């Protein structure tokens, strides 16, 4: 029996090896970059023996990275992660993978690159430890070449230790939650993040491009080689080129600066984020030993103490949001399609900037910010030496902060979207003199690697004498969080300083839930640490009327900032609800209320306030829904732009015209409810701009499914987000529907997440079912590699008509 099991196991391993070898390019010159996410084994717990090749993993799960085991667990108030990390489990886990590399890779340098492992990872190859990395957000790579069995089987093992809790103020996830790849190049190659492209001079006629290159010579002997760099545009191919002859000593890093000139550059901007590619090749004789690509966006920007920010000479307000790294129901799992969906929603709202709060973002996030035209504040730390929670990064500070910061800068400094380096968020050291020394040290680390972007920090203390980070004199740009009422004093308090509202608002809202009347602004909690007052359903009104005691309503901050030219812009806390930090609510609340968009990706109403202010596209949005008790007084709000007035009608009868006065950001009518149709018409110069209608919905009768894509790719990664709505017979959303919907997928895909955006739901976000919340939920389906078309069916058990939808997989 045991023998039989062994044979079966060997066959399984052999097939897995075969599968994981296929795809590794064999003969290609230059650099080979391979997806290394597939066919990992995983098990929760601690298995030190798993570093050995003969360790038995037959009870382990096979899975595809990126993977987050926390999101697969149950929300439970006893989990040591507690409220801040969404009451989800953490602990330890091991990953292992057996793979073969081609025999002819013997003459190459082979590395494995992890974009992020939460946290305390240690990696072994064929029993040899490659190193460990405490920071859960930072990218790292290991050279495997010395230890590989070429043409034979290899075993890589990764231990992840997220056991010591609590270790964060927000949900982190656990595991290898970002992408992993293997790269192979000749032994004469560009080092990790070994290029730095800058544009010292930009005119209309030409741009001078400078590229600093680090060539690593892994041979024992010196090497002569040709270093060839080209700039490639999107239409014409190569538009500039330089070739130099070089000589590198054995086992050394050789540094070179090349200069190119590019005529008639197309600038990178928010509206037209034009990207060139810089391609660097190394030739040893006729053989290309490496080929390395660096993105290039040509832009210039400036922060000014009086005028704020400008991009390419054009005054531009930074209209940003803060984002945490989770992808809602996917947990911390990184997926470029999930990120693109988030950024598309924000772009449509008019946002032009993202603050990566409060840690290194994923590569996909930065790639898309480059491609879609966002300004990025890249942030390194939430704590320095002084802790915020018991087991956070302060424990690793002494040993790791220098390397973590250097690696972040080296990795991200070629992204044109990145325009600010933040060395910390609300750091405790701002309150005492240790802040001076550390700020200077960190700023110096940044400047040693990049002088083209300002160093900033998100501060809370805005009295100059009391803020030691400010007193260090080492910040180029001051970031202040909240306290919008103080902005007016900043030019006096901080003479000659450049300033941005690094974090603002923190207002609370639940999508689709409305308390009447709307004109009472509530502050939560009424007092710091005041006990929860017992709102049974854990919902917060979606009018912009509930703010945290440290923050403001959305309207309050934006009204202030928009008038102050010296404020470079703002980052609203937050673009999306995120897992964890459901302040001020206790269990079962488990995700935040601060988002402009809910966790499922449904915009809350305030989204349209920003859209009406931050875009030029015509906007007319009215709310709430139109299902109320007879004769109830209901406040109807409208966000609009591009119009002089809005007229509201109830069942054809005009309730009057209104227009925004002074600095109003919305208009409203108090209406006595009667069922029927509420209609708004916006007009400019007497001409209709837009019309919007809301109808009283009847009883729930059908499920409506809308996919965000008709076709997805059969790559095992692509996602389709299907919006599920419960509607009445006439097609109106039933605004208080909470029916349980079961999902079934047939064909080449599977359900990877379901969510309704309710911040206190305890059902698993991985379940193949979901209760609609205020009428809606989302189901996320991921393709596999079979290429079969997908059919998703949604059914409810209470007589509501089921629905199904097809998605093509190619
Ligand atoms: C800020 C902090 C954020 C988040 C936010 C919630 O003070 O920087 O990380 O905690 O409060 O309002």
C-alpha cells in the first residue's frame, strides 16, 4: 500500500514537474521572464522539514499564487487579528513547489522575484536558505543559480509567519499574496532594479534622457561587452539609440551612465499618459546576454509654496484618494484586473492621484498608474521605531528600515506616475526630538537614490514648534492629515513651505442606506473611545452627514481645499472601503466605512459629488431610493454640474427649481413621500442637459446580472465582475432587498469572491452565495486555462426568477 502510494505520488510529482517545466523558455537570448505562480503546494501550520526534497506533501493543497489564506478563513471575534484586521485568521503557513529548469540554463543567472509576502518569509531552494524578509509589502529577489539542479528536479519552500498579532492597523492578508516570477539572463546582466532613467532637460523640441545602469558580472573573470540602449515609442519603434563599449571586472557590479537625446517628445500626462520604453541590451560578442526594459514617461512637475502643484507647466490640483492594498472579496490577493477595475472607477470619478497608504504597492498597481495617468504618492512606512500596535514593523525597524526604504526607491523610481516619496504616515516620532534624527536619515537615503522627487511625510501635528519631523528641515513637501479648518493658517505657520493635504475626510457611509432627515451632521464616536451606541444594523447613512471626530464630511474638506491655491491637493481617506478598521464599530463590523466606493466596488452617492466637481462630463445624480412610508418626509439630494438649475418632479408635479448657491456642493428638497416617479432635469440656458428618474419599486421578482466584460482571457487570472441586482417586474432595483442568492458556474472559470459591500456581514467573501444588500451584490469569476465559455447562474429560493449570463473565454 505504502509502495503504491509512493508510485502514485511520484507520478503526480512527475506530471507537476512536467507542467511547471513547460513554459520555461529554453534557447532564448537575453532575459527570460517566467510566471512562477502555478502549481504550488500549501499547508497551514509549521513544517520545517518541508525544505527537503523528500518531504511528503501529499496532504497539502495545490494552488495558484497569488494566495491569501486569511480571506479563506472565517470572520471570528476571537481571532487575534481583532477588529483592525477584520477578525480574520493569521498564523503560519508553508508553500512548496517542485520544478525543473532546462539543462542549458547552467550558464545563466537565475533568480526568483517575490513582489510581496505577508510576512516574515523565509525561502529555501533545495534545502539551502536564501534569506528571510520580515516586511510583508516589500519586493525581494534571490539568486538561485548556485543551488539549482539544471535539467533536474528542484524544490523551493517558503515559510510565512504571520503569527504574532496584532501587527497592523488594517487588514494585511497572509501568504504569498503578490506575484512571483523567475528570471534567467546571461551571467553578464543588469542587476535587480538596476536602471534609473531620468530626463534632466525637457523642451518642446527635445528631451535629454539619462540612464544609469548597473551591470552585474557573475563570471569570475573580467568581461568586455557592448551596452546598447534604445528608446522605443508606441508607433515608430526605435527613436533613439546609444551604444558604448565597456569592461566589467569579474564578480563585480559595473556602473555606467548613458545619455540619449529624443526629438519632439510626447509628454506623459493625466489625460494622455504616453509611455516610451527604454530597452537596454548587453552583448558579449554576438550573444545578447541580457535585455532589460524600463518604462519612460516624460513629464516635469513642480510643487510651489504659493501656487501648489503643476504638471508639465499646467497648474493641476492633486485630486487624490488613499488606498489600502486589499482587493475586497479577493482579500490581499493581487490581480491586475482587480486593480484596473478600481482605478477605472476612480478615474471616472475624476481622481487623478493615489496615495499608497501606508506601504509599498504592488508592481501591477504602479504599472497601471503609469498606463492610466495617476499621480502617485509612494509611501514607505506607517511606523518607525515607535510602535502603533504590539507586533508591528517597529520590531524590525533597526535591522531593516534602511534596506526596505532603499529597495522601495530603487524598485519604483522609474515609474513616471510616482511624484512624491512619503517616508511615513502619522509617525509617533513627530512628537519628540528623535523625529529629527530619523527624518534626516530617511531623507538622506531617499536622496542618495533619487533627487528628482520631493520627500514628504503625512503629519498630524500642525503646530511647527511641536512637530519634530518638520523641524528636521529635511522634508521638501509637508503633508498634513485632517484638521482642514487649520489650512487657512498654513502660509503663516509654515512660511515658504510646500504643502499637501496628505489625508483628509474619514467620513462614514454605507451604500444605499439613508437616515432622515439629512441635515443633522453626526460625529462618530461622540467622544474619543466612547462606547458604541448600539445601532443594531451597523449601517451609516449615505448622505454626507456622518464624520469621524478627527475628520470632516467630504464636502467640508473639498470646499476648503478647492479655494486654496497653495494647497497642492488632497488625498481623501479612502477611495474604497477596505477590510479591517471598521471604526468606530465593534464586531461584527469588519470592514471600513470610509470609502467613496464600497468594498464590493459600488459607488456610494458621494462619488457623484466628486464626479460633478472633478470632471467636466455632465453629471446629474439624485438620491435616495423612492421606497418610503406614505407621507414620510424625505430629503432628496442632487449632485450636478454643467447646468444652471435642476428641477425636481414627483409624479409629474414640479417640486421647484434649485441651483447651488455660493460654495454649495449639492442641492436638496424635502419631499413628502408618495409612491411613483421622482424625476430630475438639469438645464443650462433653458436647454435640458440631463434627466434622471427613480421609481418606487414593487416586490422583488427577478435577478438581473450585468457583467463588466463580455470576453475574458483563458490565462487563469482574468476576472469578470458580475453585478447582481434584485429587481421588480418593471426592472427597478428593489432598494431594501436582502435575498440570499446562490451562484453556479459552469465552463472555464470559478467563483473567487462574492460581496455585497455591507461592512458587518459575517458570511465568507469566498462563498458561492451572497445576500444582496440594499438590492445588490457582486460575484467575481476567474477564468481557468481551459478556454471554455463560462455560464453563471444565479438563483434565490424564495420565488424570485433566476438569471444566467454567458461570458466568452478566449
Ligand atoms: C488616519 C490614519 C489612517 C486611518 C485613518 C482612519 O489617522 O492615517 O491610516 O487609520 O486615520 O480615519
